[in-house]
């Protein structure tokens, strides 16, 4: 096939996707909901739009019967490539790291445009450090030298965030910390028991750690670095070519999340009620506090932009998640924007 025919074929494919986006809702409503598996790296309020869409029936409204599975950290990439799941929500940084290893997945939307990863340390450690609460973020990072720090997965989002801010603070993340990988509930327990000095994760577990005697040492939005704003913090991933064959399902998936984010922006009580069903064992005050962290940064349009891609690539290179000279696919191969016009 010559290049002209290739380009013509690609243009036709994009036109068909755009047509599906315009007419997908009516087609989805006319069909029975289709079982669809979604892989998540952990149960977290970061995925609030998904849980709200699930509990409020927005997925069914758009022709999808969702099934959520959990695969720790970057393991969701393998689940997607192995076709154990149709969609995943995970950091854009993990998507780029996978692409650098020739494990390419395509982002079709982004639910959040800011880091909301927390660093929490034990109260006893905080007292020894004797640092003012309003101290510079980089000074707070340098104060963590020599500590044992928990993350959920090596080279996952929390670990890469820690590596990134450490390098920006002039530290060596390979030697200046001792890193241990624990599931989020185990991290909270280890911090309380004193077997780790600090942990890196997002609410609700970071806030649970604070309630159990930790100190919220640093939060992502406090770090004013250009590579972090805007950032594709939570992208919706599919396999290459998946949305060519399943245009209506991709359109319905994004539409359901948009409905959920719209509810988050307009009806806090209804959103919290829906989240309470998915997090029924969570204390109400922790649920509310976690929701207040994520809601301001939820993206109603769920758009992916070139600036986001530039920032996440810079983040991955600095943090060492990908080599400085890593070759990456073109933007058009990583971001499909037909579903977020």
C-alpha cells in the first residue's frame, strides 16, 4: 500500500470515529448494555468519576455494563495488552513509560489535570525535623533524606512523583531514600506501627494515615513546577485500534465519565452519596475530605492536549521512569482526541 492510500485510510478511519461520536449515544441507548471490563491500579477516590458513573447508572445509560478489576500499579498495562480489560484509568506517566518499552496504549480522555499525590510522614519524624508548615516544598523534600518511604509499586505513579521531586530538590532518589512497596492499607498500618517513616499515595489512604498519627508533609498541588501543570494525571486508556472497532463503546465510556464529572461540579451531596456506596466501609469524614481534594481538579471536558503530553514526557525523563533518550511514538499514536471535542 502506498503512502497516499495509507493516509486516505487513516482519514476514513478518523471520519468514522467522528461519526460514531456524533451518533453513538442514540445507538447505545437502543442496545442492551455491553459487558465491559475496566482495570484500575487501586481503589482510590482518584477514580471518583468512574465510581459515580457506576453507582448512578451513567454507564448503563450509555450502553455499558461495567466490571472493575484491580491490578496493582503499572500491572494494568499488562492487563490491557493481554485483553483482560477493555479500558483502564491510570497516570499518563505510566502510559508514556509503557510506550517507551514498546507497550503502546492509547489515551482517549483525561479526568484530572493536576497531581494530587501526598507525602505523609510519621508525627514523631515530623517533630524531629522541626520544619515550619509553610516551608518551601523543595526544602521539605530534602528533609526526607535517609527515611524509609512506602509506595504502592516500584515505578508506579507515587514512586515516580517522589523520584521527580527528589531530583528537582537536588537529591539522588536511588541512594537518599529506602523504598518499600506496600499495598495502600498496609502502608497506613506500617506508618502507624513505625516500620516506615513516610508514605507516598493519594487520598483516601493518605488522609487515613494522617488520622492515624501522620502529618501531611507535601501535596501535589503545592509543588509549583512547569512539568506538573497541566498534567494528564488520570487518563482513559485503550488498546491501539480498539476504538476503531468499538467506536460506540468508547464514546459511551467517555460520555458516562463526563456525566459523573458534571455531577461532581454541580451536586456535591449526590456525588458523595454515590461514592458512599462504593466506599461503604470508609469513615464519612475521610470520604468527604478525599472528595474535596479531587473535585476541584476534575476536568469537565476531559480533553487531552499537546501541553499535557509535553509535560508528562518531561516528567518521565526527569524522574528516570524512561531514559533521557527514549524514543516515543508520535502524539497521534498516543492521544486520540475524537471523543473529547
